[in-house]
């Protein structure tokens, strides 16, 4: 495993040499303490690791049954891992691929000889990719309205990974700020080639074209591919409830012009714009109906399904494909603390993803605030705000373990049969 | 059917049964070489054509000449014995080349690429009967799934609260939307057909792709590829024992060298155009820089220099068509007619294996360039060997090399360490920031290697 334990100041410390003997840690520590706030952060972080970080489940997950090795980190057990993390108190724990050569020895060989062998299939969905369509917040900010993009994404991607690709060990994690990560951990997924990963991403991706291209979705024909057919429901619900209603994408000229720009036919565009400008208070759903029937009524074949494409463009998941395709990307570990927000990157149960509220996830400060002193006696499993997430994570690692045992049994049985 | 053809019932061969009869060394060598010519033709045709039909057209003459295979339909006209001989040569030569191309992963993947393409071309150009026969003979487990059973499976998985008829109707529409001709389906792990998955041209269920009859060829190609890969590994493991046959080793080694020069493989030829050459010349090693400037100065290069520079350009990815444009432009004091008459175009096509012996020439290595002997009015060869120290110094000054390095490089060149001098120049001009400069654990061995290191290093620096 490439575990990247890093602090805000990218400066290597001296005493890491021996630690780096058998793993690739780009280990950096907080050298200069900028303010008392960051000093607190470091202290609380240590406390958090000590008290709450679920080392045992974490270890069970990443060792994939290979006890004594956590990828390239040679830790005998979760206790040793814990001791090391406590010693270093890393501000960030990033997880990368498993390489053929100890990452530490990387510099002794040609770059081309250093190749990643195994890597979970990962997905990264970030709210910034929705900035062109969300009306509520911008940049790093999120609210419950735009969080729905993430909820829809989990629903759609999770279903496809399970039903279409047959994956069983899928972990969704809050990225700590404005997005989500997905880890597909099946044996088969970890061994996928770059080519296969690219195929999966292309299969899942729908939006094409850069900023200059207004129309980013182009499905043809009345009948959709099953993937899109099954995605249409969640997308439509999201579009109606969130985009039209809560975000009001058709309520002001400023916003609806963006949407109308997708329509390539100028006369239809102007016609709708005029009509909506005349009575801007028409309910959004009525406006949307107008648009739909106007497009359906046009005889042009490229407009017939345009309304559906617009709906997809405003709600279908937007993946950062590079993260998924390459094997080299580092991804923040579950249960680490986001250094900027102080929020804990807790796993999200996809079945309950609509209940997840990113604005109330536990933060480092909150966990150790004075009002919470009574809670301080509780373990992570007992803390109300963590409970469900820890349990979900534990179950996830248990199911991985069960699958491993079942596979082993199968292998033994087969070898006896011969 | 003639009993001799039982061994090779069709022109298509999965190459499962290794040669059983004795064969003399000479035949071994000529058959191997003939097949190699075919594979090299496939390789270079692939670089130049996008469409498979065009690739086939391009290699057809080589096939006819070196490895012709006649179909069973002409058995009466030509006789079974000829057909048998042709097929035997095809099979044997394939197995011979396996011996030469199993040794390194690079050789293996080159061989698999060409053999797979050759097989694909032959497959698509064979008759339906032949194909069916082959599929049967190769014992590929390809039992199709009918539309109805696919629907059943889907219904079991997804049909909720709707009648089977309703579901079937919708499913038929879906099939029509996804497939061109939805009749029979084959179930494969999705990662076997990445292109179809990526384009959503298949239905996926539980990790399996259901590919249509029309794409069945993909399965056969997959099987061919997997089988060959496995066999090459096996051969590689068995080879040490064979190495004891001392007569074979040199032949095998030379066979392996013909397609891939030891240090350098021709890049996939994407994108370098005639107009790019000048821009890219900052990455040229000294030998090519001096040819490039001589060409600019004189609008002409002599024969040997044209070969040395022309093959180098081919190596950096200049396609035949672009090469013709580049040379025609560079010889700008000449009329089109003169250019044709003097055979320059022929020369260029020759370099690309399209004329004469039709060998796909690879770029010259340093050793070869250093050994060549330019006369006083020629400009090829290695400058570190043939330039006077002063001329060398001047050239380096023009490249803004510092005086300490210049002295050092001049000294190395004078002592006869040309490639080390060349390496030192690379390091001096690329600087320590250039990641590749520090990686030159070994001296430059090939001008194209110099180019690659220089170019890729720049790319890297820019990205960061
Ligand atoms: S050493 Fe090789 S690359 Fe360098 S100038 Fe001589 S021939 Fe060219
Ligand atoms: Zn918001």
C-alpha cells in the first residue's frame, strides 16, 4: 500500500528513514505550527487516532487476508499499525496501489520497472464538477440541496457496479469536504487492467465534451441502453425535486438561459425565452412541460429526445475518470480527518445514502468539544454519530473476509477432488 | 477429403499441434524467414492503415509470395498435396518463430500482435464454411444463448410486478436498441470485450457481457490470443533444453533481431508530420542534428546520409506519406520530375520496406553509425568520431554548452568513447532537472533512444 501520511507543510522529517525501509510513505509532518488552531488540530488528531480510529477493521480490510503485511507496510497486526500511526500522527492517510517493488526501492530501478500490480477500482465524484449547474453553492461549499447530486450518483453507480459488473464488495466514503469516494474491493476488481477500468468508466460515463460544448449528452432513439433506462428514474426524480423545485434552474433568466443554450435550434430557444420572460413566475414544472412538448413537436430528429438528454445532463453522475482509470492515484483513506474541514471521512451505507447529511458529520473539534465531555468515555461504536457508519464498515470488512474464506474452501475442495 | 488434409482441414489454424516430422536446417531457416517477412509486412501495414481491408490489401502480395494458403474449394484444381504443403509450411513456420520470439516479454508481445492480426485477416477473408469448420475443429466452447433464454435470465433477475409478456416486449425493444442483429448471444466476462463495454454496445449482467453473433469473432480472437500467450510462456520455459542444439541458437537469435532492433523499437508512428521535424530537432542527437542542418543548408543529402537520417525519422514516428512530403520539401531546389527520376521517392519507400527486398528496415544503432566511413564530402556517421575537435567544440558552443563540459566531451571523443561523449552531451544539455538525464545509467546506444529520452523528459517536466 502506498500510504501517504502527510501534513500541511510538505517537509520531510529526518527520523523517517528507518520507517521507510519497507513502505512507501511520503511522510511529512507538521513542521511549523501556523497558529494555535493548527496546534490544537494536531493534538486532537492524536487523540482521535488514539480513541476512535477503527484500526482493527481498517487493518482487516487492507490486508485482504494477508496477515502480517499491510501491503508494503509490514505490520504484524492492527496493534502495531496503531502504534505507528500514533507515533507519526499523520495529518492525512492516502492509499495507493500495490507495487511489484517496494516503493522505497523505487529509486534504485528504472521508472518503467516500477509497476502497480493491484489496485481497488475507485471512483471519485466531486461537487466542483457540478458548478455549472448548481445554483445553491460554489466551489468547496456544499449544502443539502446539492448533496443530492452525490446521492443520485451513489444510487446509479452502485446499482451498475453490482448488477451489471457483478461486484459485491463496494465501499462508499464521504471524502471529508464536497464529494464521495467509492472503493470496489472484489479480488477481480483489484486486478483489473487499465484497459478494463477504462471500459468500465466509459460504460458508466454519459456526459461528453468540455466547457465550450453546451450539449453534453446525446442519446439516440426512444429506447435506452439498460444502464440509462435504469438511471432515468433516479435522475428524473432528482431533476424534478431538486433542480426544478429547490434549485430553481428555470426561475430566473440567468439560470434558464444556461439550460436553453443546450437547444441547438435558435427559434425554439428564443420562443421559450420570450414566453418565460413574459411571465417569469410560471411554475418551473410548467415551463419544463412547455419545453418538452415544444421539442417533441419539432420534426428534427436531433431534438426529439433532447429534453431527456437535458435531464441527464442536469442529474447524471459526473466521474473524475482519471482517478478511476489509472492505478497510481492516491485516495484519502476512510476514517481519516479532512485537514481543511476537520470532518471525519465516514463510510456511507448506499442503502441509506439519502439520509446522509454531510453538514453534520462528526468533526474533530466537535468530538472533543467541552459539551461532549461525557461522550469521551464512549468508544467509537457507541458514539451516536458514528455508530451506523462504523457498523457498516465493519460489516463490509466481515463480508470481504467471508468471501475470502469461502474462496479458500472452494480451492481446497477442488484440490481434494483431483 | 484427402487423408493428408486431415492434419490441416482448413486454411485457418489454431496452432495446437506442434510439428511432428523431421525438417532440415535450411528449410527451418527459409520458412521462418518467410513467415517473418509476412509478420513484418503486417506490422508496417498496421502502422499505415486504419482499415483492416486496407491492411489486407497491403500485405496480400507478401502473403501470396511467402505464405500462400489456398482454400479447400480449389482442391481439385491444385491437388491436395499442394494444399497440404502450403498449410504445413504455415504451421511449421509459426512454431519455429515461437522459438525465436518467446524469449522476452517485448518479443512475445510483438509476435502475438502480428500473429493475431494475421489470423484475424485470414479469418475475415475466409469463407463461411471454412470458419464454421475451424470453430468446430478448434473445440472452442461457443454455445450461443438464444434471445428467449437471455430474456428468461433477465426476467428472473429483474422482472418485478409485471407479466413475462410485458417484460419480453420491453426487452425486445432494448435488444434492438443495443444490438444491430439481436439473435444469438455469447456470454463472456466483461473484461474480455472492453471496447463493446465502453461503447455500451452490450448488455451486462453480473459481470458478464452478452455479445451478439456478429461479434463472435472477438471470442475466437481472444481464444487465439490467450492460447498463443500461454504457449509462448511454455516454450520459453522449455527453451533452455533446446538451447543445447548449437546450430539453432544463432538462427533463432538472428530471427529475433530482425523485427525489433535490440535497443529500440519503432514508435507507433502516431502523429509526427513533415512539419514537426524542424520543431523536434532540438531533441536530435548530434549525428542527426548535423544531418538535419546539412539538409537545410544544401537542400540535399547524399545516399548514406539519407538512409541514416531517413530511418531515424521513421523511428521517431514519421509515416511513409509524411516522409515523402518531408523529403520532397527539403529537396526544394529540385523539380518534381527530377525528384522522381533520381529515385528519391523510391529510396524512401525502400526504407519503409515498400520496395525491393521489402524489408522493414529499423533505424541504425550507434554502433552501426559509428562504424560507417563517410568520405570528406559526405555527412553521415557519428560526429564524435569524424568531426575535428574544433568543429565539435563549435557545434557545442552553438548549443550553449558550458566550456567545462565541452572540454570533457572533446576529451572523451578523442579517447574513442563516442557514445559516452554523446551521453555526456545529453546530460550537459538537458541539465539535472531533466529527470531522464539522471537515469542514463548506461551510455546512449541508439540515436532514437537519445531522442526518446530527450522528448519524454521534456514532456514530464512540462506536466509538472
Ligand atoms: S553516439 Fe550515437 S547517438 Fe550519439 S552522435 Fe554518435 S551515433 Fe549519434
Ligand atoms: Zn448547495
